């Protein structure tokens, strides 16, 4: 049985590794949007469910008449999963090229694009994920056949190993990706899957069934009534609630942990580690595990409400402890109850276990969709958490509860409801820190507009995105004034407060602005009094989409493309707006002599060098300036020489309205002085690259800005300072404007 534990540990590791990498590869090919992310995760889970159901039915139908031993079939599935590291990237690229041809021949709306890209993603991922789902029933069949009898708790045994491997899979790939990139990291998964396949087939050949002996530590089956489908309903609800609340956890803890890949990995690994601990407790308790189950279902609801307490901004906790307190108790109890339900309903039968696992996965598919597209936009984090937990709090009030324990369970339910309501009404969420605020929610984010005067700020999921600053004005004016001719069309990627968009509009130029978060442009009037008029102008066009995806499907060309990715520079997914592949795409949509403007927040030397090198390798001419306020770098890139104009020449090329807009917030006293603040800092891009010459140019496969833990550890150890601490990769900004510090979270 130790072999089976090792198999499923490695299999769990590979599954999470593939899921993380496939999601990023799909984003690069089809865009960083909530809908597409949901499609990828849904297809992943759907494949697991379908494979589990199919493999269970296969074992039931053919039983011992299978032409190949179940253990050999299991090994074949693991081998096919390993092949996915080579097949999936190629299939996604093929799908991307197919979609490019389709959009070139026909005008596609966002809905049509989602439908087409979703179909491609489904065709690519479902077969491989089905192989992953098939491993549970096939391994259970192998255990049953080899040990002369059904093991009543074989599913929980494999589940325990799988979850422990998933913990490793949530952490180790972060370091592998930093060192080797996405594609080579997947080869580690291929190696692990291949080892599993070889070992499983070797076991099937070396130890045939005739020499098998009963396992000493595996429980005998507990026969269950096929008609009792209560566990299936609980499994569905458990999957739905668990995955739904995971989406809410991301919103709750991002203000404290930051929007970087390490923060998401920590939330995921905390959930998985607690799930493993709960499953381990269930395995240790053995036959008496179900005796306390009714009370545990009731307690589950109040434990789920603990996330509201640990996310309360009035409670000052170390970031790691804040997440653990909010996630671990609930996840640990789910880890105890889920394998118990599968064992109870299946009795170790592979077919029934496959169906039970598929039902649980179905709930896992619907949970994120329900939370992300309905509950969070309509009710917010707190009410959504309460709504998901209410069924557990009142579960003993259902007529299906055993009469013998109905009274005790009702008392427990009332106590759980009281505890949950106390946690709900007695806690506050992050937005309450800002007394003067407007809050909008959608399927992508919770957006807060707050502050007064020049202290107005924009926060997305609790992260400070931008503030009113002349830096964002100069991104527009320097770029437009540097063109060889007067501009006729402009594109701005990332709306923010709308300052850059507003400055481009002051040139009286038709302007398209692309924003990922639907609620952000709706707050334009909070920051600028003329926002409604500008949005209504026939010259303006606001597109809610991923900027890269928009360029993929538009035939338009522009004189300028101005990109302002949201801070921090390490934010998850931000590399897709700094990479060589993105710059090549943007170059295709620039008119002859057109200019791409890129603002880069101050990052470490490796990040600065990698972005500068990507620009240098993508464009023939690149110029670099310090902003009018010392924060980051301005890059201008073009395939034609960029004129080296004086400040007087630049001002002379500007409309009077644009000059007024540029000087509205200073900091210089005259327009000429305003430009000279940047022109006097004209720097050589090679000098920036020379700070870290060994760093590769940033591309989709090696997102240098996002994966930097090993690099930072090495740097901190060399400098003799403290090592990395949770939360340093981008946390929420202070609510008091007087307490703000200049950082990469504040432009």
C-alpha cells in the first residue's frame, strides 16, 4: 500500500502543477479575464468528474473481464497525463492561431469570442483532465483485486496521499517556474507521471493477482444501501460551498497578503494542508469516524464564518496567522468529512466511488461560478459567506435528520447559527476603513474609490492601484508630443482613475481605452468632474476586456499605445503586459512611426533589466526617462527613430487644452520646465540592462517580475538583512492619506 500512497502523492503534486501552468498558458493565449479563468477551472474540474465517472462505470461493467489489469490501466492513465506537458501547450497555440484566423475573417463580439475560446479550451483540457479523474476508480479497483476484497476506506487512503501531494504542488512549482519557466517546469510533471506509470506497470507484471495477499492495515468493507443517496447530496453541497468560499477568501485576504502568486499559493496551500490534516484524523479514527458526523456538519457552518473574523481590519495579525485562522478550521473539517462521505457511500467499490467523486466535482464546478458571478457582485464578501454557510448551520433542522438525535442537533444548530450571526454582525470588512468611499463590485473585483481633493485614491480588492499624480498625465503628453506627426488615433490599456485617458482626450484625438475590471470606468466621475462628458464624447470608446486579448481581435492601428499595468509590479498576471510576446503584438497595431509608451514601477534590478531587455529586443528604438516625480521609469519604443526634441519644441506641438491639462497638477511652474524635468533624465536603456545582465528578457514563459522569491532570498542573504516576510509583496494602502508612503503600490 506504500506504493499506492507514493503514486497518489506524486499524482496530486502533478495535478496542481499542471493546473497552475495551464491556467497561465491559457491566459497568454486567450486573455486574462474572469470569464476565461472560470472556463479553464471549470473544464479542469469537469474533466476530473467525467474521468472518475467513466472509469468507475468501466470497472463496474467489465469487472474482472477487463483485458488489462486495473493497475496497468492506472499506469497507462498516468503516462497519458505526463504526455499532456508536451501536448497542451501545442494545442493551445493551435487553438489561438485558429481563433486568430476566425476573427480575421469575421467580426467577433466578446460573447462570441468567449464561446469560441471556451470551446477550444474544453477540447484541449477535457481529455487530459479525464485521465486524472480516472485514476481514483482504477487504483481502487487495483486495491480491491490485489487484496482479495473490497477495502471500505480505500478512497480516503488515496485521497489523503493526493491532498498531501497537492500541498507540495501548490508550493514547489513557484520555485521551479522562477528557475526554469513554465514549459520546462511541466517536464518535472512528466517525469513524475512517467515514474508512476513505470512503477505501476512493473508492479502489475512482477506481482500478478495470484500471488497477492490481503493487506493487513486496510479496513474491510462496510456495506451500504444503494438507495441511500444522502451522502451524494452532501458531497455535492460540500464541493459547491468549499470552492465558492475559496473565491471569497481571495477577496477577503488580498488586502493583507497582496495580489501576487505567492499570496494565492499560500491561501491554496493552507487550505490543502488543513484538508490533509482533517483526512489524516479521519483515517486514524477509523470505524468510529461517523459517530460524531451530525454535529460536525452543524459546526462546519460556524467555522466557515471565521474568515470574516480573521479578515477584520481592526484585528492586527501576522499575515500568515490571519489566513490560517480564516481557512484552516473550515478546510480541516471538510478534509475529514469529504472522504468519510465517499467511503460511506461507496464501501470501497470503484464504480460508486467514481460516481461519488464526480458528484463532488460537479459541486466544485458550480461553486466558483455561483460565488464569482452572482453572490460577490450582488451581496459582497460578508453576505456571500453567510449565505454559503447557512445550509450547514441549519442542517439538523432538515426532516432527514435522525429522530434519535434530532433534539441535540437542533440545539447544536441554534448554537451554530447564533455563533455565525455573531461573527457576521460583530465584524467589519476592509472597506469600512474608508469613511468617504464609493464601492462597486463585479465578477472581477471589489473596487473602492475614496479620498478628497488630491488625496483621492483607487483600490481594487484592497490594493492601492493609483492616485492623482502628474506621472499619469505625462505618460500621455510626452508620448503624443514625440510623434513625427499629429496623432489621429490612440489606445490606452488600463483605465485606472482615467487620468491618462483624460489627458489623451485633451489632444482632441479619438481614444480607445481598455479596462479589465468593469466597475473601474464607472468611478471616473468620482475623480474628475468632467468624466461623464468625456465618456459621452464621440471621440471616446471604453472597452471592458483584457488589453492583450483586445489587440488580438481588433484590426485597428494606432499612433500611440500607452500601457500602464496596475501595481505592484509583481502582481499576478501583470507580466503578460510586459512580455516580448505582448510587445510584438502591440507592434503589429502601431502605425508607421507610432510609439508604444510603457510605465514601469520601481522594481528590483532584475525586473528592470528584464523589461528593458524585452523592449530593446522588440523595438528598433527605445528611449527611457525618469518621471516628473521619482517613481519608476517611462519607456518610449518605436520601429522608427524617436525625435530628440527640446522642451520648447514639445510644448509648441501641443494644443492649448493639452497644455492646460498637463500643468493642472504641476509640479513645475511652466510647461517647458515640466518637460525638462524628464528630458534632463534621458537615460541609456543599456545601463538599466547592465544592472542585471544575466537576467533574460521578460517573456510569457519566464515572468521574471512575478516569480522572484529565490532571487530576493539570495539578495537579502547577501546584504545581511532579514529574509522575506509575508505581505511584503504588495499589501493594502493605509486609509489615512497622511500615513501614505512612496512605494510601488502608489503611483
